[in-house]
C-alpha cells in the first residue's frame, strides 16, 4: 500500500532555510544597534507620523516657508 502524499517526505528543507533567515536577521539586528540607533528610531517614528499626512505636512511647510520669506 502506498502512503498518501501529505505524509510523504518533502524534498524542500524548510528548517535550514528558516535557520539561515533567522541567522541573517540576528546579524542585521546586531549591526543595527550602533550609536545612531536612537536617532534612527526617532526618525522612523517621525516618518510614520508624517507619512499618513504628507499633503498636510507639505502645506504646513509651504505656509511656514512663505511666512519666513515674508518676514526676511
């Protein structure tokens, strides 16, 4: 009697691929925590705040720029 395909051994090795991806991720995390890590975190937070409001932020920047130009 033959075994069903769901129980047959897969020729693809998922474990070693996952292990390689985890090792790569851990190396990336280790190198990412440099001296600029806190600044990058704050910039990412500012980017996520501004990205959803890009048109509003552009309008505010133009109004501020026009105000500075008018008083200069």
